[in-house]
């Protein structure tokens, strides 16, 4: 059975919020809760895989996007604390990452009915790239590693299968180690760690925008 994580908007102390309220960005986008007609947004994350890329990274991305959604952005809490409408997010999590073959209004509706949710988040990899390079300057050797990812995200509602939110979210992670007389990489993070870090950044960007749009 899917696990359910309920995330409520909690009011933050005003003394903390006063310094932040002026920097709170507003959005002209119609809130997702208004579009679907409820202040409880029930959703789940599924994967539209690209078989030309490492599938393990794609499945990790689903988990990281789920994790990021459970971290409430401060700006959303600020608006709620100052009288904004309270919106709850209920995230339905499956033990195994759910994959889909394609996306259409009918797919959104079927996926929503399957787990009793009113929205479905579909992530699709656009780029998962890892590179390593090195340069030599005199007797110094420098090795650099870079991971770059990009995911396309579409959120569909359950009644008509219409897309209510969409975006492309990128993340990058870099590391470099220099040494004299010998080429060393012992202090550099592995490919997996760098890619994971880049995925986390991508997921956080999505989470912040999604929460702002609830």
C-alpha cells in the first residue's frame, strides 16, 4: 500500500518573519488549489523514463523530488502566517518508483484515480551528464569533475487531465583537486555523489516553485 505524507502549513513566529517579509516573491500564476477547487492538494510523483540515460539516476531523482516536496519553503510559510490561505499537501509515496510510457490527459486521469489523488507530478530527464577533466600548470596537476542534470516536470489534474503546472529544472555540482608532482583524485567525490548533488539542487528548485504555486 502507498505511504501517505501529510504536510501542513505551520505559522512561523512573527519576530522571525519580519526580516523576511519584504523579500517574499509573489506570483501571478493561478494557484493550483484554486484550479482544482480544494485547499488539500493530493499528489504523487511518477517517472517518464528516457532509456538512453542511466535509469538508476532517474529513479533516484523521483525519490529526491519526493524528499524536496516535504521541505516547506519559508516564503510560503510567511504568507500563511500573515493571513494567507492555508493549503495542505498530501504526498502519496510508492515503495517502488512508478514509471509511465507516455503522458496524455487520459494518463493523468488514470494515474490520479489509481492512487486517489487530485494531481500527478511527472518528471522526465532531459540531461544527466558527468564529465572529468584535467589541466597541468607547471608541476601542479588539477582534476575537475562536473555533474549536470535537467528534468522536465508536468503536473496534471485529475478531472480533465489538464496540465496545471510545468517547468524545466536544472542542477549542477562541481569539484576540483589540485596537487603538485602527482595527479591525485582521492579527495574528489565520486560520480554518483556529484550526480546526486546536482539532482538534489534540481529537485529543490522544483519544490520551491511548486509550493509557491499551491
